[in-house]
């Protein structure tokens, strides 16, 4: 899911004195897709709100699980099965665990008896927003961070690998190659999934 729009990115470029026409539309669209995925990876959580079926490893004594699709809208079922045959496994009763829907975590009263890789299945609906417009409305600072990063990269598109550029009256130097801006990271940090 895209975390911003072409119009927003163009507006940011315009405000920075970089005039863009329709010739750059395809590049902006591609960059929105790429940087939306980069931000999602940085956050360590699903941004699109949808129905999910996920399996988790259970270690001996483990009772706490963080789901990457937070916030959670609803939980359909939670099952544990040593053989990973969830079709025949009974759902764990909701009285046996606490779900923090906002944080996207489940804490069992006692550790599930099934232990091993992929032995816990959770079916739930979760994610940050249903679509781009809803995401921008709910997380305007994250969308703004995407705008900033994309505008920055576009402004350096002719010098992506350069450490400096020379001009008639001097030169401009950079400390390194294009990377995620420190301000963008600062904005995104509070939204990162802890585990």
C-alpha cells in the first residue's frame, strides 16, 4: 500500500523550488511504491489493514507474542498445534489470553502446550489503515516523512552516488550516499514495532 500520493510529493518538491512536470510522474509513482515498502520494513509492521493468517514459533515457556499487524481490529481465532494441523485443532478460549489490540500483542495466562516452529496460528484483522487516504489521515507525520524522503532523493537524482558536485562558483559536498534522512527516521521511530 502506498503511504503518500504523487500530488503530495509534487507539492513538497514545488515548495523546495524544484519544478516538476508530468515527465517525472512515472518516477514519482515508482518511488512512492519503493519508499512505502522501505518505511513498512523500517517500522517492522504491516501498514495495510486486512485479514491475516499468521503462524508463530512457540518456545518453551513463551507466553507473549507481538503481531506485526497492529493495531488489531479483531481476532478470529488462536490455535496451537504440535503438528501444525490447525484445521483439526481447537481454538484457544479467549479466557486463556489477553489481547492488547492497540499494541498488537497477545499474552497467554500459561504457555501454550505446543512448542516448536510454526505451532501457533493467529487469524486476525489488523494493520495501520485500509487505504492510502485513510493512512494519510491517521498518520499524517509518517506520510510527510515519506514525502520528505522522496523529495530528497528526487532532488539528488542526478548525483545519487556522488560525494560532491562542482559548480561555477564552488562545490557542494555530502557526507555520504543517499540514505534515509535522520529527520525521517526520527519521525518513524515512535511507530516501530518493538519486537
